[in-house]
């Protein structure tokens, strides 16, 4: 241990079968300036209270498992260092706007359903006979420019920080939300994909891109600089253009 300093931190605790509302527990930990928040949570679990529940996996900001709220801000525990908060208050809560399963673990089922609704995969082109056309030998080649169109939006790790930050998701639980809609945009802008029309109903629904009011907090908290706010605004533009084409050229507005 690099320091003998002790520090009290607060962690929101909740056990559903106890029929008690969530409440903060206070824990005294040694301050080590090299510790991430994930290290601090491991200390609490290993040394102070083995019943503490939280998600983690890679410890390298790749898997997205350890998303939580730190002093009111959605963050990944593995890349958040406690030295940035010492000696002030450190208050840890589960991601907002999701049902709590236990302590810092939230239910991801609703998010998985949202992903499914936008068809997050390449939809191949039919040749007019109902037969799907594939790339030669199963490959699709792209230019660097074509890759650049969607690469940034493909870096999402599904950490759900953007959902916790999104005020519209908090007010309207039916909203598809930043990550799902960003992934839809990622495939819509992929030159190999022909599924824009298949995603259109979900994206232009009342709970699709038009629910977004462009607060932009989702992009601020994104640990991978995906910028979901920009993806949603680009899809609004695409939707308007498609609507206009459908009025002027009915056979062109749904391509």
C-alpha cells in the first residue's frame, strides 16, 4: 500500500429481496493514488463487505461492463482514478434510468431489445428475385473514405453511459436511445449495407431519433468519443431528405 491515509467513500446499496429502498453505505478505504475506482471497489468487496455487487471484466475500457455514476457523472470505473477525487466526497451509484438488479448492477434487458429493433448487422442486397447478392468470395471491399463514413460510430462498447446521461431517456423510457440509434446510423452509412429501409420505421417512430432534443450530454460522457449526438442529428437530416424525396419522387424516397 503506498499510503497510510484513510478515506471514507459512499456506495449505493440495494438488495431487492430485503424490501428496502436503496441506501448509501459508507466504507473506509486506504488511499492509494494508483488505484482506479475498480480497485477501490475490489478492496471493499475483498476486505470489508463481500456482499457488494458490481460488474467488471476487462479492466481496460474495452468491455463496457463497469459503467456507473461517480459523483453524479456516468463513468467507467476502470478508467476513473480515485486520486482525482481525494480528499473530497466520492459517491458511487448505479447507472441512472435503469432498474437496479443489485447494488451497482442494472438490468440491461431493455437495451438489448432496443438493439434488436434497429437490426444491428449488415443487411445484404437482394437481386430482385429474392436472392441475396453477396460480395465475391464472401468479401466486401471498401475504400478508406467509405470506412471513414462509419468507423467512429462503430467504436461503441455498449457501456450505457450515454443512456444514464440522456435526459430524454429518463423522461421517456420508450426512447430507443443514443447507443442503439448510433449503431443504426453506423450500418446505414456502411457502403456494404442495404438495410436503411428496414430500420426506417423504428428510427422515425415517435421514440426514434425525433425524441432526441440534442442536449449532447451523451457525447460528453462517451469514453470512446463515438459522439452519438452527431449520429442522431445526421439521421434526422437523412429522415427529412427521405421524406422530401418520397413527396417529390415517390419511388426514390425509400431507398
